[in-house]
């Protein structure tokens, strides 16, 4: 259960679905209720698939390229910390690779669930590196099961939040969403720094 809570909190902070609400509203302007439900559902499914692939296949990618887990922790920590600073500075969309051109192109396409919503908006390099490093430290059968459940629950929460995006946008307002994003940003920075500290400690112990 501790593994579930740890991974769920970390993923939710890094993915920050609340911060995606204004962009989702902008990209789905004019959608019917059925289209909103379909886009929300497929975005959540795509995020789940991407995260599961990163969780189970990431270690083989590391082995293929000869990347150590310590190097991954440092790189992942930097990426996660950078995402946190982007949230604090209100530049989350730009940091995730969602510029004006991408938004305009997305609005012309019939399906935005995979790109840009699922990737890179939600499941980006930060969340992928987090999962790869997490698997290296929590790979017993019980821990893997709880980790998969955490990823599934995160995907379900993403669906609920995106499906309620217009309602949340009206209730929270832009100021409320910014406030929540900055709180999440602070937690995300802490997670990133912790990854870097863990990597440095591993190096020191190995000397």
C-alpha cells in the first residue's frame, strides 16, 4: 500500500492533470458531450499505455544504451524539477512542448487524445524517467502489482478531471487553477530534488 501511495502521489504531481484543464478546454472548444467523453477516455487510456510501457520496458532501454540507474535518477530529477519550476512560473504549456502552433494544428485534427494531450502534455519525459527509476527500486511481485494499480488509478483520475474540465474551469477559475498548479509545482520540485539527492548519495557510497 505504501508503494501505491508513493507512486500515485509522485505521478499525480508530475503529470499535473489539473494544470491541463485550461488547455483541454481550449483544444476541445465546440465539442459535444459525447466527443468530450470520448476524448477524455482515450486520453486516459493512452496515458495508461504509455506509462505502463515506460514502467516495464524502460529498463531494457537503459540496458541497450548502457545508461546507469544513477544517471537516470539525475536526468529524471532535473526534468521533474524543471517541470515543477514551469508550474510555479506559469509556463507549464511551453515547458511541455505545447506552443501556439501545436495548439492550432491540434484544433484542426479530429483526434487530440494521443498528441498533444496524452503525450507530451501529460505523459512526458519526467513521468517516464520517474517510472523507470521506480521500477529499479520496487520490482518485487507485490510492489509491481501495487505500482500497476497506482498507474491505473492515475489514469482514471485523469479521465474524471478531463471529463469535468469545463465544470472545474468555471468553479476554480483561472486563478484557482494557477494556485493549484503552483502548489503541485512546489511538490514536483521536491520530488525532482529528492531523486537527484538519492543519485548523489549512491555515488558517494560507491566511492
